[in-house]
């Protein structure tokens, strides 16, 4: 049983010393347990947070502990009601080949789900984050303008596509012309601006002639800086993530603009609301699952996945994700099903 454990807490960007692979025996399920074999491991930006012992909404991974992570797995052996050998499940095995589970928090996907790995993306946590953050905090009305960064990732792509379904103008922000072209041509965004362009802020301003009513915040940093002057009266900011800052070891250089920003919030009566998806909106999951299932099945919402083979490649793949090297939802194929 290969496991990837946290070897040391990274300072700044994680590197090849941060995580380490170890071998252990495959565990035996006791009465009331099942043995799961990981097929797909989800890679997500929050994993950087779990490497740190700074205070957060969830406890850190211990040094020597198996890295946490959402997984799609198959039941190898079951001594528990409701799960039988061969079932596909959405579970939280972490970065390892096999895990024991008592079934708590495990969702049975049945014997033959159409796209099992999608439960880690558009049909699971990231899709739910997009749907709940946009509809519950963003509260979009037809004709309003939405801006979302990380526009081709599982959260941003879904936010933008829901925005279009709800009749809004949607402007994405993404890293590079290829991602931007995909957001417009494939996902149907009205525009997408490359945050690496030297005149990024100017281009963003031109793409939102009526200002911004909803800024779905995924990244922070210079994207947020460029957004603030364009925010409308009574605009809403679902504060979902700040991925540009996850590897930061200090606050950015330059003038402290906190009071300027709060002045904007005050005068324009802007709502900024942070949220942690299952803590705040867990009770809405069934509504999400029904709605998103329909949208995905009918093709109204598209989903792009970037599959990488081999558990051993997961550390490098996570480092790359935090740098924006992924194009779509990054998933590790740990085993062939
Ligand atoms: P993505 O797959 O979109 O990956 C992160 C993306 O962020 C990168 O691909 C890159 O896209 C972009 N990025 C990275 N660094 C920068 C930077 N310096 N400036 C601008 N963009 C950058 O991630 P997810 O869709 O899984 O997650 C999106 C956000 O949602 C994250 O902040 C995550 O933490 C948050 N989240 C929050 C949850 C909650 O409960 N609050 C739950 C789930 C996710 P590009 O190259 O296009 O810039």
C-alpha cells in the first residue's frame, strides 16, 4: 500500500522534500468496515492549507501523516451494510492506494456510474462550491455582469457557465491565451482576459462597460486589484479562495490599501462574504446534485478534466496546480479500474 505522507511543512512553495512516499501493508477490514482501493485522487488548492499549521477552518495534516484528499474508489471487501464489492464510492481516502472506511461520509456511486471521476469535479465539491457561492451569495439577476478568475478550473468554469444560464454577462480571467480562448469558445463566456498580459487591468476595465455586479473571488492578488475600481453599487463578492496567496510567506510589498478597499466597500455598499462550502451550505447539497446532474447530462454545463497517471506524480502535479499549470480539473489516476 503506497502512501504519500507530509515530510515537512513547506515555507513558501512546496518542493520535492515536502512530501514523501512510504509503503505499508494493505489493511484488513474489521466488522463494520470496508476496504477501498483508490482509483482517482482529486488535487485541490486547499491541500496547500493542510500542509500548514497556521490556524484554519480544518486541522493540518500531521508530519508523517497521509496527505488528505477526496477520492473515487472501489470497494474491495465490505463488512458493512449498504456497500458491496465492486461499488464505486466518493470517499476521502487521501493520497494512498488503499484505505479502510466505516462508511461515514462516503457516497455510494453504484456499480457503473457514467463518469466516476466527475464526482471529484463538476458533480462534486468544486461544482457545489461554484453553484452555492454564486447562487447563494452572488444572487445573480439577468443582465448583471459577473467576473470570475481561474476561469477554466472546476470552480471558475462552472461559475461562468451557471452565470450564462442565469442570463448574465460573464467575463473570465485566466492565465494565457489558450485558456482564455477555451473559456469563450467552449464554455460560452462573453469575454476572458489573460492576467499575464501587461495591460491586463486596462483590458478588464474595457470588458466590463457596465461595471461588475458579482466578483466571484478565487485568486486575490493583482486580479482583485484590477477588479475593485470596477465594482458597482451593491455589488457582491462571494469570497471563495485566494490561490495567488497560498504559497505566500509575507504580505505583498507596497502601500497598504486596506483602508482604500474598505472605503469602496462602504461607499458602494458592497457585500463581501467568505464561505467554506460544506460548513455553510452542506444542507443544499441535494438541490445542487439534482440541478447539476441535469445540466451536465443535457450538455448545458461542460467539464474539462486533466488526468495524470500515477500516485508518484501527485506531488509534482499539486505544485504545478498552485502555479496555474493545470488546464481543467487536475485528477490523479492512481489505479486502472
Ligand atoms: P483550479 O483548478 O482553477 O486551480 C487554481 C487556478 O488558479 C490555477 O489553474 C490558475 O489558473 C489560478 N492561479 C494560480 N495562481 C494564480 C495567480 N497568482 N493569479 C491568478 N490566478 C492564479 O482550482 P479550483 O477550481 O479547484 O479552485 C478555485 C478556487 O476555489 C481556489 O482558490 C480554491 O481554494 C477555492 N475553493 C474554495 C472552496 C471553499 O469552500 N471556499 C472550495 C473549493 C475551492 P490560471 O492559469 O487561469 O490563472
